[in-house]
């Protein structure tokens, strides 16, 4: 049993490896009649792509997306949408097939599960896979035009003063190390009622979606861990809930925070190649994409059960 898909009604699966010929996504359940072209997807990919900043991986990938199916004359047809992004700057030779598992990576876990692994930059475990998620998320945004999703970095290496971030990252890179960070995502425009009690709680599914992103090690909804240190009368305030109560959207902004670990691909651990000294910056668009994918799914689920009650 392999789990490479996500969602119930609006579903997507990604495919491909970091240093293979291409990566991509297959989307099923997208409503028909939505205006969609590569130009609707590309701006989101441009925010995530490597090589665009001195603080990111120098891998030079243009991340140009092509739509192979599911669109006719600029409109979605209701059939599966296939997206492909070519890997044009792959360097599989940087990863010898007989190299031992890298510390802090999924190499050993993949070996233990499958009995073999793709050694080329982690294969499916690489952050390269998240480009396909961002492409799928761009399509999901078309399903939820009433919603605005904005994610940004709020902390790097424990420092909240963004003016100090470039110097901190450069110092970590010069020392052969890396830094973690925290991303805040605020979503507005989600109508009251999206989500479901008990087994399809909106906060649980958003947290699960964010935890599926490479390098994310913790997710907070609303006040998060601070709620455990608050008094009951304080915790009853709407902002503590983060826009979700009983698993159902309240109509208030949905506030999420995701913690990205420092990348383990560092010279201090003997790892060579091209890697980000801090993945939080390029992780923010991925967080937005995963939120969009969850919300598109829940909009369709809500419509299916409650009809016009949107």
C-alpha cells in the first residue's frame, strides 16, 4: 500500500524524484469550467523555486510548468489535470549509489521500509517534491476565490528581527551549518461552516497537511502551546482558537504557525551538493499551497453535505 495522494473530493498526487527527469502532480476532482493556464500557476512556483535568492539553494531550476491534460480552450474539463515540471539542473552524479545514509535524512528510514532507495538527493524525500505541491495548490486556489492565504517567515534561528536574518544565515553557511525558522500563515475569507466535527476536523487536517511538508516538525493552530499555559477565560477568546472551533471554521482568520527544522544537508555532517542554509523562506509558499489544497477539499465537502449553506 503506497500513499502518494491527498484529499477526498479535491484530490492530488505528486510524482517524480529530486534528480530524475521531471516532477509533477495529478489533480482529480477539480470542478469544470474554471479558467486555467500555465500563467495561473507559474507565479506561485516562482516564489518557491531555487536559485532566486542568495539565501537559497543555488540549484538553477526555472520550474516551468506544463499542463498536459484536464484543460480545453483555457477551461478545466472536470477530468484529471496532469502537471509536469522538468528538472533541468539535476546532478545525480553528486550522489554515489553506494554512499552511506546521510545523518538527519530519510535515507536510512527509506532503506528500512523499502529495502532500497533512490540516493539522488533523497529522491521523493527531497524538498524538490514540494514544487509539485505548489503547482497543485495554484489550481486549488481557483476553487476558493473567496479565500486569501498569506504565509511569511517570522523567525529565523530564534531571531525575530528580520534585519539580522541575512547575516545569521551567512554566518551559519560559512560555518558549514544551517538554521531553522518559523512560518506564520494567516487565511481570511473562509466562511463559517467549512470543516467537520470529530473525524474531519479542519484544524486536524490543516495540521496534518502542514506536517507532511518536508522539514516541518511542529504546527500550532491559534494560540497553540500557549493555550496550555492560559486560564480558561483567556482561552475562550476567539483569537486563541485561530479561526476554528470544534473542527469547524468560525469565519474568523485562520492562524497557523509551522516550525521548520535546520536542514541536515550541511558540510559539518559531511554532506556535499547544493542545499538551502534555511528552508523556511522557500517553505512559506509550500505552506500556502497545502492550506489551499485542504480548503478546496473542504469547500467541496461542505457543499456536498450542506448544499447552498456556504
